[in-house]
């Protein structure tokens, strides 16, 4: 088993899950972005989860594609604030705070 | 003069036709057409879980996190064309052509190459094993390696499988492949190792828009049955009578 589930994350990181639950990403699982967390859950000192920060990663959901139009906030990665990482302006745990 | 032989044979024909029609009608009464929810067989034990799955096409944004998580959770080979679940992007153009794309199963995300003004309709369709209750793959397996669990999950016993590929051919949904290292058939297990411990599948866990839903079809008040009641769900290729337990909300006719 690789994915621990949100409840497992909340056992230690309840501050983060609480922050997450107040924003637009409320229904996301931690492991949607942070990858599988079971190894970290079992051995937090040995294995850590990933913290993706590249623009391309946010773009997997948020780059413009007419197929998902109106379903989700979208931007054109090649035009929108090109020189900065998304997370410099948007807190991924609460993107519009 | 007696009845001509021509007339006699006509009478015979009408008689036998009436018998055949009556027979058909009687069979129809014994086994009437079922609602989509029960187009499959009934569960063996209605007091235990009987897993079904729903996908809401209106919610899917084509991020491919499900396909990615599935490969991670189940050690599916990373190279393309080995998938237990994947996402397809359907684009129906104004001129009527249908374009279906699934680059790396959607794991690296999708790009829409058709200009927006040329699109009539476009949507994502996640695909995976339909966990059919009358599944063709189980029927063709010559060694009984593929079977259905009492809780309605189609599995492969890799110690029995001889890698003959019959099931890969038989699955009308293209949901099986031969594992390149093990040389046995491999497919979605509905994360059996997870659901039997009370967790949900990896694909459902990571889906950011709750487009995927695992549920118990025996739980008449459960979220899956509620979803099926409230939405007009269809199964893929219903004419094949596979008894699919994978239900799609807003499934378009173009999806094969």
C-alpha cells in the first residue's frame, strides 16, 4: 500500500489539513499533489513526501484546455506571470487567500 | 376434396410460429429486462459489499492523477501502453469527426490541439476495468486463473495464469495487458489490497474533483446507489451484456 489517505496525514499535520479545508482545494487529497505517503507515515524520519513547486505541475490541472473549460480555474502558462513560480503568489493549501 | 397440402403446411407453419412466439413471451416473463443498475447479475450475498464504481464525466478535468497513482500503488510498468486505468480526451469537431487522444494515458496532462471555435463538444473519459459480473475475460480463461470474487471484483491469480492472452483479446474495454516481466495477464484489481482493509482505491483517493466514486451496490442508502439514482448513468457497450458495474454519468454515444 503506497497511499495512506488524508486521515492518516491529518494525524500529525492537522494544521495543514485544516488550512486546506478552508480554501478552493478543500476536496483535494494531500497525496494528489504530495505523492504517495505511506512510507512517510510509517517512517517519518526516513522518508519524506514530495513538494512539487514547478509551474508545469500546477499546469497539469490549471493550464488552459477548452475541454475542461468552466470546470476549473485555468491560465495560459506561456503568458501568465511567466518568470515566477505559481506558489510564490498562490498558497497551494489556500490558493486565493 | 380435402385440404390441399399447401394449405396444410401453412397451418403447420402458423401453429409452430404461435408456439415459438408464446415460448419467447414466456421466457421474457421469467427473465424480464432489468434496470441499468441491475443489468448485471444479482450479488451472491446481499448482506455483504458488492463493489461498483461510478465516474462523473462532467467533473473530470483530465489531470491524469488517477492513472499516475494507479501505477505507483500497483507497480504497473511506467512505460506507456501498460495501464490499469487511463484517461481519454474526446473531441467532437463541428464537422462531425471524433478525435480520441490519450498521450501516456493522460499522466503527463492533456493539450487540446483543436482550436476552440472548431470544437462542438469535448470531454475526458477515464477508463478502467468494468468489473463485469458476466465478464467475457472470465469466460474465456482456459485455466480458471481469472475469477470474480464474492464481492464482485474481477481478479487474476498470477500463479495460475499461463499468459495465453485470450482474456486480453476477450475484454471489450481493452482493460488487460500482459505484464512484461511476469508474463501473466494484469489488470485493475479495484485496489483489492486497499478496499479489503477499508480504504478506498488509489485512483479515488487522489482524484481532485471527486469524478471517481467507489461504492457498495448492496448498500441501498450508500453514496454510490444515491449517485445512480440522481444521475442518468450508462455503462459502456451495453449491447454486449457484460454486466458492467462501472457507471458513467453523462456518457456520450461516441465513447466506445
